[in-house]
C-alpha cells in the first residue's frame, strides 16, 4: 500500500502580511494550528508534515509540541528541495502539497483528488474550479525527486510543480473539474493580505468559528443568498 503524506509548507517570511501563520484565527491560537487541525480530518492521508526552515521553526516549535505534529526543517527558498527531502524522511509515496496560506483548504476535495490520482495512475493531479486557496496538488514522490534532481531553474525550485507543468510531456498530469458543489473559482479563500485575513476571520465567525466547516457548505450558502 502506498503511503500518502500531506506536506504543509509554512514559514514566517511574508512581505505583504508578516508572520501571518502565527495570527489567531477562529478558536485557534494561530492560522497554522487551524490548518493542521483541518488537514487531520483527511481520511486518506497517513501523515501530516510541516515543511519549514530554521528561522520559522523557532517560531513554530511550540505549535508542533502542542499538536504533536511532525515537521521537517529544510531550505528557506528552495521549496522543491525542502518538499523532496521531507518526503524522503517520512517515506511518502504520494505527496499532497498544501500551503500555510490556505486556512479554508477543502479536506473533502483533498480526499477526492487523492482517490482520482491513484485511480488514474497519475504523476500530478489537481482540481480545476475550486475557490482560490481551497485546493491542493497531489504528486508522486518519484516525480518530485525527478524535478529536484534535474531542474536548474530557480523559479522551479521556489514553485515546486512548475518543472512538471513546463515538461508536461514527461508526466501524466490530471486536471479534472471538481463537482459542482465545490466549484466557485471566483471565491478567494487564501490569506495574502490583511484584508484577506479579516475576510476569512469574518467568514469563520459566520459559522460560529467552526474550524472544520468545508467549502461546499459555504458555497451552498452563498448561492442560496444570491
């Protein structure tokens, strides 16, 4: 059986919203804590690992201890190398790429795309039409390692799947449209600015700060109130 691990990339360096991962959200002490707790709802993943770098680790270590969460300390800017080495350390065969900017990551959609990825024997899979900030990418370890070993491009090492998209003839890339109840690409659920942060906090408040509310419920309510 293939081992599926979620690797969550997070660090404190952010030009638009410094230390956003440490900002409180809903009933959690930090956005990072909230994301880890949401991802733990996955029925498909065998492990969750936060991939970070040295400076951020010093800020995050209390969160890791509190949640008993696995972590990996790697390169600050070479995210592709950080992911590859984290996958190696924790023996991941299939990697779910999540990021610390996305507190409304859809765990239901995550589990569905993992199933799709395995069923279609893909190298890389992601859903089309999810809200911006609610999706993940699923990539095989061998495809990740191939990119890390062969890419010499700085941009490709900062954005871990760019090598695969630029060399799509070498990989089986699947991009199915997500089912209608999850489809609302115009909805922004990522946190990049202070306005994003305020909007997402307000959205959680609408749902009594239920940190496990999935995006299909939010989309249904938006459509019913249009």
